[in-house]
C-alpha cells in the first residue's frame, strides 16, 4: 500500500511538472520546435522521470495538453499544482523547468515572463532563487546546479539506506536515526524538525524510485572523495551500531563502496573506526 501511494504521488508530481512546462511553452500562443525539444531534454535529464518509457512520456504529454485545454480558471490550476508539488524542492524544480522552456528561444516574451512571475508567486519562489535558476539556465547548465540537494540530506539518506536494509524502516528506528545523526557534528546546523524531514524524504524516495536510482543520485550529489568518505563512515556507524552488520546491511555497504569507488583498505579502516 505504501509503495502504491508513493508511486501515485510520483505520477501526480511528474504530471504537474509536465503541465508547468507546457504552460510556459503555450504562454505566447504557440509552441515552437525549440520549446518542445527543450521540454523533452529537460525531462530526460531529471531523475524524477528515470525509468519512464517513451510511450508513457508521450501519453503524459498528450493527457496534460488535453487537461490544460479544459482549464477555465488559472487559480484552480495553480492550487492543483501546489497540491501535487507539496515541498519546496519540487516547486523550485517546477519553476526551473518552466523557466527553461520559456527561455528556450533565447529570450522570453512578455506573456512568458508574466506567467513565470505568476508561478513564482504561486509556488513561493524567492527572488534570490529565481536569479539563481535563471543564471544556471542562461549559462547552459543543468538544473541540478541550482537545485542541488543539501549535503546533510544526502548524508542522512546514506544512513536511511542502511537502516532500511531489511526492506522497511520502523517508526522507532526513524526516531533513533534522527537522534543519532542530529548529535553528529556534521548536522550541527540541522534542526530536529529538518532532520525528521530528511529521513521522511529519503524513505519516500527509496520507496518510489528504488535503490539503484537512489544510489545514482548519491553518486551525483556526493562528488568529492572527502564527501564520499564521510557518507560511508556514517553508513558504517549505523551498520555496526548493534554489533556486526546483518547480511542485508553488509550488502548495502558493499553497494555504497562500489558506488563511491572506495578502496578495500579504506573501507576496512572505516569499519574499525565504526
């Protein structure tokens, strides 16, 4: 049931992301080939759409076009977008995707700029965030540069992967996990509430996207050797917290080692430290 709910939420979020891009493309009354190409390329670069088959994507675009054609009240549509994009990261992503499409022809029309301002207000995007996103787009960068996960969030996810190695994370385990990493100096600037959000987001992402995709995200988010060593050290602490790691926990550690490209002697040292 939890997995079905997570998959349903993923589909609704992705539909909302496609809708904001289509709205940006249609804002000036026509959809150029460049805007359509930008829409598709931005979708393909985002992990949120990982595993979506081409026919599924085509069906999603077509159904979104039909839905938008039936909209009579923009405020109702914006309310629907807010419901399907419940957290700030997804709202930032939606604005970034819309801006990428609006700027696909090198300059946005007055209608497109007006729509972006409407999205900004409706989704709660700050002026600084808008400037950051626009700067990345204008310089040809990936939205990942503007939407990068906080390192603390990625470190927390590594621990969640180990804690959930048996396939699920109990509520008591989640609380213990929050308490353990909240006391770590790495998380000194993270409030307990934010720590709990990190854990909840990591559990939801793992359920919706699966372990291979989350390892892919970690590999792209933790890019330096020092960051990867820190992450693996945290994972090791969780795995050895109750003695020797279980077979499932050791499997996760092995996968993290391979994902991060850590040498056997380095892993052995971290294990002794843990």
